């Protein structure tokens, strides 16, 4: 009989205890996979959204103006700045529709709009379709013009209609809500200079907007990892407890094994292999349950397009290898205790 057989036989003889020990690891691993996976997916979604605004400076109307739109002259002054280039304008305005406020946003890149059905052109959110009873082909009257709905975007609680930026700017009287631009100089210095020289505007840098949001999501991922690790730690503690009890119950058996020629290293190896096997099997099953949980949460949060990003290979392999190694370490003390048993004392044990 080799040490592998010893480990398997001991797990089989104590099925209930082994299952309960493995259950603690399964819960810990599944928790880590779900929390880190979902957080990774949400982080990816936020980064995708913020990456659309990866410009050095963002110019908007100053809050003191009481307006959310810049006139054509102000926009022209900004575009004529020699230190700015690669401009992108966005126009957002609202209109009273059937007694409620509906927002219209100009888009420069239709790929940013997640289409559910129909085609690009005049795209409404599903919430707008539900609230106003709109469908593809419906007419929306805005600024004395009629827009024909061509598509419906994925469900959200926002009441927005997306149209081409050039048309949105035209409907808003050649006004824009924000101008994004790149600069060769220091964004902070450039933003301060523009604010001093042009009245009625506010300038923020990318570092103040995008980097701050992305840093927050990174911190959230780290915090989630720490919280999830506590669940796995509880499972590892149960491995230590199980292996200690196992050594105590098998004192006489271990004494017999040493008496018939098993070395201290073989005894130690058997205990370590057994604890590692519990960790490995718990890791595998925990990953399966974690993936099932991710699929469910992704559907609830409507993040199915980021589902595969929620199950990165590094996370799956990491938790399996981690749970196995931690379980082996958890069995180290019981293994050392078993290997140091005195043969005579062990055989006299009842």
C-alpha cells in the first residue's frame, strides 16, 4: 500500500467529515470566483464606458451660467485653440414629451450604442419604448421636427434617444454640451489657461475624470478580493481541524505503518496528499458553482456581453491552485505531528 492509497482510503472511510471539509472550501472558492468575476466584469464595463472619453481635456458650460449648452461662438473659440486637437463634440438636450422630460444625445460612434433590435439612426432605450409606447417606426416630435424610431437599445432606466451628433447639434441651434480634445501640453496647465481666457466654461482633465473612476474600480476589485479571501480562509481552517482530528484518531494505525517500515516522509506525504486532495476537489467544484453564479448574476445585471471577461483563466486556475496549496499548507502541522509519533506509544494508544 502506498501513500496515495492511504490518503484515498482515509477520505472514503470518513465520507461525511471529508464532504463537510470540502464544502467549506467549495463555498470559499465559489465566493471568490463570483465576487472577483462579477467585479472584474463590472470594472471592464466601466472602463469601456470611460475609455470613450479618453481625451486630455473636457470642456463644458460652467455651472454658474445656468445652461447645459455652449453657443456656437464659444465652441468655435475652443476649436481654434492651437494647443488642442482631435476634437469630439457631444450635444445633449431635453424635450417635454407627453408631460415628461426626454433626453436626446448626439453620438459620434454608433458602436457605443448597444443595439437590441432595429438599425442605427434614431435609437431609443427600451425604457423609453415601454414608457411612451414607442416601437420601430414610431414618430417623435422634437423642435418642430419629426424623428422616426429606427432601433431600440438595451434596457436601462434612463430616458434617452440617440441620434447623429451633427443632427443633434443642428436641432439644438448649433450648440454643444461638451467638447473633448487632446493636447500636446500638460492637460492641467492647458485646462487652467483655457478657463482663464474663455468665459462661461469649465475644463476638466482626463486624470480628474476617467482616471479617478478607473482607480476607484481597481480599488473595488482589491477590496472584493480581500473580502472573498476570508471565505476561503474559513474553509482552510476546517482542513486543519479535519487533519488534526484524523491524526488523533489514527494514532495506532500510524504506529503500525511506521512499525512495518513506512518512513516519516511517507507518513507526512500521505497526510499532505490527503489535505491537498481535499483542497483540489473543493477548488474544482467551487469553480463550477462560481461560474454558475456568475452566469446568473450577469443575466440579472444585464452584463452578458462581459460574461466571458468575468471568467478569466487566471482567476479559475488561480483559485484551484491556491485552494490546493493552502490546503497542503493547512495539513503541514498535522503531517509533522503524525511523522513524529513514537512507534511504541502509538501502538499502545487505545
